[in-house]
C-alpha cells in the first residue's frame, strides 16, 4: 500500500485539528462511530478511511452537510492515484515523494542523478541493475524517469540542487557522442533558474559525502517534515525529520 500521499496526510492533520478544537480525545471521537483509537490514529496520520467513515467523522465534528463539498473534494484528491501507477509503479520508493516535493537536494557518489540523465545513460544504468530487467520493465523504467524530468521544466517547477562527485562524471558508462550529449545535458539543466549543479573536484580529498549518496525532499507545507531517501544495492530506506536536513552545509 505504501505511505499516505501528501493530500491524505494534510487531510489527516485537518481531521485532527477539528477533533482537538472540540476538546475530544481520539477515543472519545471514535467510540460512538465504532472506530478504535488505533484506527483514529491511523486516519490522522493520513491513512484514508472508507468514504462512509469519513462522512461520519465530518458529522461527528459538527460540519454541516452544506459545507461537505470542500471536504469531499479533498478526500477525492487524496484517493487519486499518481501518474506512475499507469506504468505499474506503486506508492513505495522515492517517486511519490518527489512528485509532491517543492525542492529536492541530492548528492550522488556513484552515478549521475536520474533527473540529469540522458536516455542513453539511464538505459546503461538499468541494464546494469543487480536483478536483470525484462524488456517491458526496462522500457517502463525509462519512460518513468523521462516523465520525472519534466518537473525541471514544467509547472509545478521543482527546485533542484544536485551535487555530483567528479569521479561520477569520469566513470566510463557512455563513450563518444553519447558521453558528450550526457555532459551537455547536465550543463543545459544547470542553466535553468530552478536547478543548481555542483561538482566536488577530485582535489578536495576526503569529505562527508563519501559516506554515501542521499536525496532529501522538502515541501511547501510547513507541517511536512523533510524526507531523506537512501537507495542501496539491496533496497532503500527513507527517514522523516522535523528539523531541516543541513545536507549542503559541508560545501
């Protein structure tokens, strides 16, 4: 099922504020509706309840029926599936986080970040995956990554800051014209007003980034914590933190 999306988390917080304004505990609010405290907690964390349970909560919190349309519209938006579902990709991983983020900071020690890759480069990366991809899966992965890159040039624009180790640029993944096109693509992306690209030169020596690659997503909603995402050879992990990650403070 994956984590709740941003609209669902926002709705959960809204329901929590409505309950707290009435001075109710989760148990007091949910008991008449046969909703357990654990269910109420999950709802307020952004796990959407069934539609009729949602309507029952609105009634429980004193929202008059004539004012329900706004809440139901928000509920419907929270239920919508992201565009990536069309490609057979669920809500796990970084993609749903990135789609909702207003800014992303990324450090890559191993390869050129996905948002800066040419199609030729990404194909080489996918072919080298630990578990070989079937042709259809590979094509879907390429299509998804190309679609993700639209956030750099189409509204809502993503504020993107990438830091790349120089060794990444030197790694012989592409050759000849394809390599030149990849380097040109980075330069062109870096010229966009919402994109910053920095390269850690080899002469810098040891520095904190050598502990591993990381991506941090931030959101316009001040109640949303930053999310750090780390992908490794056997999986991935993401961590939420209320205080902002000083990812770029060491440069």
